[in-house]
C-alpha cells in the first residue's frame, strides 16, 4: 500500500513532521558544512533550549539523518554529522531557507496589513 501522509497514522506523516519541524530544519542546515559539537549547534541556533536541542538531535539520529560520534577524550567529545540520508535533504531545505529570506519583506508587509485590519 502506498504511504499516505494525510493519514495521521502513516509513517510518512511522521517523517514529514520530523523534517518540517523548525528545530530539525535548523539543525540539518547547521550541519550542512560538516560535523559540529553540541555546543556549536546550541550557539548557532538562537532560542533553542537544551532540552529541545537534545530531543531534536536524538530524533534525527533515530530517523537516520544524523550520526552521533563520541571520542574517548577528557572531557568526552561528541560530534554530530549528517548521514547520506540527511545530506539528501539539503537541497530541499536550502530552497526553503532561500524562500524565507527572499520573501521576508512580503510576508512582513502582509502581516502588517492583516494586523491593521484585525482587532486585538
């Protein structure tokens, strides 16, 4: 049977939820240039809590989009890196990033028009 992402119980919906999540998008884009340590991810992604970043990288690892490698140093060094599957998302996400930045002024203008006519 073909996956149906409109069915809430379909695995394809779960995949879409994962790759469409704002924190997942930002983590994947941050890892586009290569491996990063947890602190580098946290420093780059403004506004993400430690709990949410941990949950996000674990979920991305579970879905096979990110690998986590631990080096036995003192203190231990943990690096996160995109897998081939994760890298396959980069073209798509780069397009979303470009659209968001290219159309920001238009979206902000639409919001201002909406807010001006909508009470409260």
